[in-house]
C-alpha cells in the first residue's frame, strides 16, 4: 500500500450550506470532487495525527463509494483509527454519539438528509467536531477557503475495506474498525428513557405506526421499537434503507409522509404516528387525529421532559432557532429557565449544549434534540413522546389541549417556494432588506408592524457574530412573519416564509391553523411581493 499525492485543481462551488456540502450525485462523481472537499476538511483541522475519525452515512446512492474514498484519505492523512458503521450506515445522531463515546477527533457524515437520493438526486458531505456536533462556521469557512486553493490530495492506494463484516483491518498504519451502527445508540436511548414503562404501555394495546421512509432510521427503529420495546413486527414501515429511498423524498412532513398522516386522521388510526428523515435526525409526530407542529412538539417535550429519567433533574435552558415558533419561550418562562434564539442550523446549538446552558433544543423543521448528542435526533423525540405518553396515560390530543390551555397557542405554518430562480430569490430578500427601516408603524389590514430586522446572532459562549440570518417582521400582539432562503437545496433557490400567530390563554385555541393565520398569509404577500418576484401565487409545500 502506498500513499499517492494527487495533483488537483479547485472547484469553485464547495461552500458548505446550513448542514454541509450538498450537490447532485453527478457533481460529486466528477473526478476529484469528493476528494477535494474531503482534503479541504482535513487541511482545515489540526492535531488529529493518530486520533480516531468516525465515518458513516445515510445509505443513499454513492454512499459506499465515498466512504471508501474517505477511509483511504483519512488514513493517508494520518488518522490512527477509523470507525465505520457496518454497511457504511450511521444515522446522523448515532454518528454524533459514536464520536462522543469513543472520544474521536471528529466525524465525516455522508448525507443530504431529507433530500431525495439516486443517481441523479442529492448527496452530501459534512464534518462534525469532537463534541459530536456539526462544525461551526469558523471551520466551515476555513474548509471553503481551502477548497478554493487546493492543489493536491493524499490518498492510499488500497483495496476496498469490506464494509459488511464487523471487525478490524488496516489501511497503512490506520486501523479501520467496522462496527454495529445501532447497538450503542440503542443503549443510550435505554439510559435516557423509561423503557419498562413504554413497554408496559405498548403491552396494554397502545398502537404505534413508525414510517422510516426507506431511509437510515429503519434498523434503529426496528431494534428499539420492535425488539427492545416489544411493539409488534410491522410497527416500523419502510424499514429497509434503500439507495433511492424507494423513489420518495425522505422528508417527514405532511406532503411526503402523507400516507401516515391520512392513516392517523382515519377512523382506525393507531394511537401514535411518527416518521423520520433520510439521515434520522428529524421527526414527525402525529397523534390520533392531531398533527403536532414541530414548534409545538418542542414546547410540549420541554414542558414534560422531567417525566423521563434522563431529564428528571430538570432542564438548564431551552434553545430554538429563530424561525421556530415562540411556543417554547412560554415554557421556558414558566419553568424559570433561559430561552436562547439562534440562527437556523444545529451547529449553533453546540456551544450552548457544551456549556450546559441549554438541555433541549429544537427547530421548526422537525428537528428536536438534547444534550445527549450534538445533533438533532428523530428517534429520541419519538421516544421522549412515548415516555411522556406512558407516564401521563393521556392521548396526544389531550396533552396538546392541556398545553395550549396553560400556555396559549402559537398557530404556525411554513410556506416553501421551491426551485425558484436564484436571482429572483436573492432579489426578494434584498428588496425586503432595503425596506426594513420603513416598515415599523405601518399597518396591513388590522395588523400593525411593531419591528422589522435582519436577524443577527451573538453567540453568548464564544462571542461569534452571525449576520443576515433571516428577515423578521414582528407585529403587535406577538404575531410574526420570517423570510429566509434555504441553505440546503441543490438546485435554484427555496424561499421559506414562516408564519406565526399567538393566541393567548382564554382565546380561541381550537381553530384550524390555516384560518388562524389567513390574514398573515395575505400580509406576507403584501410585504414581500412573492408573486411579483417569482411568478408564484402559492407555495409548493406547507408544513
Ligand atoms: C433546513 C432546515 C433547518 C435544518 C437544516 C438541516 O435548512 O430549515 O432547520 O437545520 O435543513 O436539516 P434550510 O437552510 O434549508 O432552511 V437536515 O435534517 O438537512 O440535516
Ligand atoms: Co436530516
């Protein structure tokens, strides 16, 4: 085995987005493309000689090829141990856990999350640091800068590692260990939650439907829900990870998990429905007859977390991304703990979790998690819900209704305009930005704008400043519209419009969301001119 130094030239488009570098598979298949990015990661790190690196992915098309490349390059660059999930599989939260469990230097996760997979669909690479979390902007900026000047990469000439058998091999001096992707993660869940109580709930006839969407969560959900918690076989649907996710979007929302939603709204609905995304970090929660918005789920989990053994000590604080509704803020206030508002993307929670300032975090995009790892965690949210349901012995509907009666209700929806011309998306945001100063004090129908700004974050732990994180229009009474551009897409622009209306305790808490926010939807169009800029008169996806 020899190390090869391969001369290369930069690709101009390797800027990591909200969660790593995501491109179409054919882009990643260009000679040197993945190699350049991986070498740019390695060149941006210091002090990893002889240390461990975790590598795994969500099993999508091209996963195995890039895993072999990453192993050969990590070995050639001096890592001492490389831990790889069997079959090249690791869910994002499981990878985060393994980095922490093994005291690894970091990890390379291959995923494009909820985006479709296949020969012409999406692929992604991201780097996670020693705390198990996504690399902060300081590192992703360095990776991008390096990718623009890179002129060589280092790789071992070596045969492929057999990814399908547990055990150790060597690539040069590095030990490559293929490990069970599920076992350690399942054990961690068992430590956090009251498995006997959940097992008893299930034994009493409580029915669960879990849709793994033919993505990475299948093996985890089968092991935990069916094997360890005794749910009947078949509780987990679409439980085998497929390279093309069966041709679907592995995005657990009301559009792409429609079959589950329809079942949960039907007369013979199970008691609890859930789904996860391509890489296992998102969650969809649906009770019998009730969809729980992710923002509400965060608030309800935080309000009830003490019922699970792992959180019986209480929460130090709650963190949410800016576009996530303020439902969690009211819980934090009631618990007398701090609430942190961060930019979109899990990387911004890492410092708060490391510092012990926040225990539970969440995003409106179906991401919830805690300080047990440094990624959002789909199955974790499902299990915390099940633990709460086992402790309270009430329906999801009853828990939600009581929650709103106590805290009020943040009616909430996100409207996505996908595949918009990039220049039109940029122009819409630039136009809004230019008009921000003139908006406060103006009215649209009965709505009066109280404040408008472009969200900036000052990290309270390390002082980092992040600007331009989304346009906020705040109305009197607590309603709000947020506009931002997606940072995870691979073609064109996606405009996200986040709409929220607060209904206080004693108000009308049982409305249909669409009705409750109808005037704000009209206001969003009036303020931003979405149709004028994009030619679109309706969103592609409403979540
Ligand atoms: C989206 C979500 C964001 C999430 C990110 C990664 O980003 O809005 O909340 O953290 O995806 O999630 P954006 O920039 O497209 O809005 V995942 O499940 O792709 O790792
Ligand atoms: Co994901």
